[in-house]
C-alpha cells in the first residue's frame, strides 16, 4: 500500500514549524547534495545539531509519513548527514521544506 503524498500540517502549523525548527536547521547546513530521490544535508558534528535533527525527524515523520529520513553519524568529527528521500514526486516538497542545492534540479 502506497503512503499518500500529503503533509497533514495546516498552513499555520507549517509556518510555526518553519519558524521554530526548519529555519534553524537550514542555517546550520554546511552543504546540500541532490540525490535521485531527495537530498543529503551536511551539518557540523556537534551534539546540539544531532539533538535538533532527531527532534525534526520525530516531528516530520508524523506529518509527512511519505518521507524517509536517515541520520548518519560517522566516526570521528566528520559532518553529520541527514538524508531525506521519498517517491519521485516529492523532491520539490523536500526542497521547499529543507532546502536544495543550487544544481539540484
């Protein structure tokens, strides 16, 4: 069974989500790489970044259940990565919510 491509947040809730967490996540982003089905975001290897990313994933997985999230923490002080992917039609949605690379489309 396919998961519907729909965000369950109202416009007001989405504005609040952007103001409270999405904007701060975007500000911490080191770079963005386009993937075939979404994007990979790199962040500084800091505890507060990891905490914000896990909070973001927990919030987003409930309202955008069509997205897949992977938080990747490698050995040493390598940047933390967040991969956000979904069905082909969702790439513009991901870009709008989380940001996109300059050469993404």
